[in-house]
């Protein structure tokens, strides 16, 4: 992979695969070792991965006092500080990724999910994308920069969580109990960001930087009833009562909302989209009060969630026997809440919409609310250089994701987070969390250069 497009690397114009070869080989070794450790919940292997990576940092010359393997609740986090010379006078920047993966079963996969397989231009294995791709690029970038004797002008901190795919307790602990270790001006997250490659090859349309996440919240709505024999129906019935509540929720539309990120997203995407949808994006970006635009966007499942909070029933249960009146009926309602709106306000709205005291609401889990991260010129400029190594001048578009990452925990304590991984892939190749997860070999090596340039820019 050629290094180009960065001032920081301009003097390496002769750089070619020979110069890069040892770094590529080291990165592949880290990638293979990480993928082949089955770092799923309950096996204790996240701690082993953290220790392995810690030993690599130590071998590369990082001081042991700057390397922290933090054991917590059956998993672990790893925090490593790359000491700068403090000449920029700026606070540190943290780089986050996660070490755990969603489990995968050998009998369901075509290849062993916990063996890194390279075949026909792809790497296969659980985590080759989510998130051992980002993790490897960040760790390898740190090791390479250290070996080159580079000293950043501010501290850079690698922050690897250990249970992002499940309870995210380690990330919560990192931003609370271990705040002094990870306190930073902002976070670059290697678990989000990237671009979609056209199916038939060629350049992607844009690079997406994740700057906000919706809040994930789930309620269980339950109606109980004394029940009785089904031959003697009562006026009230748990299933009918719950059905009425559901119908009111179906009919409710949460208020249209927007932020700098969604408007900028619609502005840039609208002109490439065409048709009514494209027009609606541009009109919404111009004036979010435009009712026609909101209606068109809301009717499109890919965009409905970008203009406000959405709630939808996902599971339904009720009754206990064919010939008995139901004593209980319940439904799971999953909401994706717009940044800046509170979980409590959404619950209050749902209660108001349902307006039936017999329907009990129970909030499941403990949602983390986070604001959108304000776009920053320094991050966008550094990312510009990194993206240029692969696709010069590719438009960079901020995005808000409906899925969750570690980023929201940093945002929730006031540390902005930006998903900036150099993940280039086709829609048809997206198998994260699913079967036969794969990534283009070219994307793996490209991402090493992406992070190398990005870290140098951010720390320079
Ligand atoms: Zn992930």
C-alpha cells in the first residue's frame, strides 16, 4: 500500500510495499491473533487479548506505567497512553475500539469463524470487520509510529473496551471510574465510519463520519386482568386493552427534530439522490419545518429515523390457555430516541398517547442518553488527509447512527466522539454480527494507512 496525500508522509514518497512490508506483516499478525481469540461474552478471552496487546505495546517501547489492563466483571479494558511532548498545549485525544465480538458457531459458518481465512480477495472470520479491523489498525498505527521515533504534540490514548456488543459495562466504567486515565478533548472511534463501495466497483459516493447516535430504549407494556373462563367473557380483557394501546402508538408520530448533523447529511445526500426523496432531503435541510419534506422522509424506512424519535412494537405475548380469559398481555416497544430528547420525556409521551392507567410501563436496561457531537475542523481536516490516501476529495458527510457504539458513553459525559474508521465495503459484503463475516483484503491494508495518517495528523 502506498503512503501518499499527507504532509506528514510527503518525505516518504519513495515508500512502497518494501518499506511498508514489516508493518503490514506485524498488523496481519495482530489481526490473526485477535480474530483467533474467541472474545465472546463469558469465555474470559477478552482479558487474554488485552494482555497480548499490552505485551505488544510493551515490546514496542511503551512504558509499563502507561499500559493499563483493567479487569472488570469477567471482561477487561485496555488503556495505553502514547506520551506526547505537550508542545501543542492541547488535551489528549482518545482512540476507541472494542475487543469483544458477537459469538459465532462453527456448524453455521462455511469456514471456522475463529480462524482468519484469506480467500479470493477477502478476509473471513468473526470480527474481521466488527471490530478487529479498527482495533488492529489503531494498535498497529501506534506501534509503527513508536518504532519510527515519532513524538506527538499531545498525548494520544488507546481505549479498548471489552463488552461493547453486550452490556457495555466496561465503557461505562472507563468514562466514570477510570475517567482520569481516558480524559480527553474528544474521541476518534474505530468502530464506526467509512464508505459504501458500489457493487460493480469504482469510487464510493461519500465517506461517512459518525457524529451522533440515537438513544436506544426499550419498554415492556403490560396489561393484567383477573381473567376467568372463556365461556364467560368480561367487559375488560387484557388482550383487547393492550391492542388498543398498540393502535394508539401506531397512530402517533413523534415530533420532527433535526440537528447540525442530520441537516448537513440531507444537504449533501439530497443532491445525489434525485426524485421526490432527493427534493425532500434538500427542502428539509433548507427548512426542517417543511411538512411535505417531513412526510416524504417519514414514509421512507431508511430516513424515517433521521428526522425524529421512532418507537415500534417488536415482541408480543399474552394469555395462557385456549379456553381462559387472558390474565396478562404484554408487548415490547423499542424506541430510537433523537439525540437531545430524554428517555423520560419519551416515556411520558407514550403514556399520554396510550392514556390508559391499566397499561403498565417498564423501562428495560438502562439507556445512555447522548448529545450529538459538534463538528470540528481539526477532526475533519485530519480525516480529509486520511480519506485522501484512498479516494482523494471524496466528500465527507456527517451521520447519525441508529445503532449503538461506545461513542455514546463518551458523549454522555461530555467528550465528543467521531466514528472515523476507514471501513470501505460493499453492502453485499456486510455480515457484521451475522454469518461468514468478511472484509476486502484491500480494505484491511488501506485502513492501516488511513489510521497511520490520521493519528499523525491528530497528534501533529
Ligand atoms: Zn462494533
